[in-house]
C-alpha cells in the first residue's frame, strides 16, 4: 500500500530537486569558467611569447641597423682612402720621375766607372715607370735601391776589368775605383796607366812609380794582398767662390 505524499513532503522534494538542478547548472558554469580561464591563460602565454619574440626581433633589427651604419661608415672611409691614394699617386708619380731624372743627370756628370751597369739600371727604371703592372710602392722601392747603390759607390774600393774607350779601338784594362775620390786604369801588361780628371773630362797618364802603386792597390782591392799605404794621385775638391 502506498501512502500519499503530504504537501510538505512534496515541497521538500521539489526544493531538493531544484537544489540538485542548481548544483548541476553551477558545475556546468564552473566548467565553462575553467575552460575560459584555460583559454585566457593560453592566450596570455601566447601574447607573452610573442612579446618576447618581438623584443628579440627589435634587438636584432637594432643590431643590424648598427651593423649597416658601421658598414656605411667603413665604405665611406674606404672611398676617402681611395681618393687619397689616387691623389697621392697623381703627386708621387711625377716625383718619382724627377728622382730618376736627377739620378740620370748625376750619373752623366759622375766619373765614368761601370758605365754599362749604371746606364742599364737607369734604363730599367725608366721602362718601369711606364708599366702598369708595377705598383707605385714597388717603383719607389726600386728607385731608392738605385740611390742606395750609387751612395755605396762613395765609400768602397773596387777593381774590375772593362773596356777603355779612347783613341783607336777600345782596350781591355783593369779599372780601380777609390770611392768617388779617384778612378784609375792600368793595362793588362802594366805598361800604361792613367787617372780620370773630372775638370778636363779626360784621362791623364801615370808615371812608372804611380803605375806600381796602382798595381798594388788593385791587388788590395781584389783581396790578394793586405791593405797598405797607397800613393796615388787624387783630384782635389773644387772650391766654389
């Protein structure tokens, strides 16, 4: 037998039912809230990561801009240097040519020792100045080397065989160069000798005693005998008023 529910019981059951329904609805709402929280957190994380990447990208762009600025500045410096080099070359090439001309004039006015060797060196320098495959630095180095060789002639003793050009056919003789103080020659037989007189631009004869001294000096120059006192005529330096 079933007893009929009283109005009070029905009211309680209805209240419980409504409470249960409200709890179920609250749980669903909470799930939606939790889901929204997760989505919001994901969006926030994505935003934060994007902000970090943007900051890194901004720093990279700034670094690249500085690098580009540095490269532009370096290019400007290179262009300036190139202009300076071109201007320097335009100035130094005539200067090098004048150095060769001065050396040429000096050799032509100097005592006539080693004429072929010295003229050949000058000719090579003149030809070099027209060569585009030789740098200006190398041209300068070779010209200075020629000057150095000429300077060394002033304080060395040297003996060498060569051709004496004078009257008649050239003769093979032994030359002696005493720095730039004196230039002498002695025939291979030793029966004739002379010394160069710059003021007269000719050879003057040596007597027998002077030829003996010259022969001794030649042996000293060839390191065939120890150095000794040499009695040879020398040209006194000219004193200009």
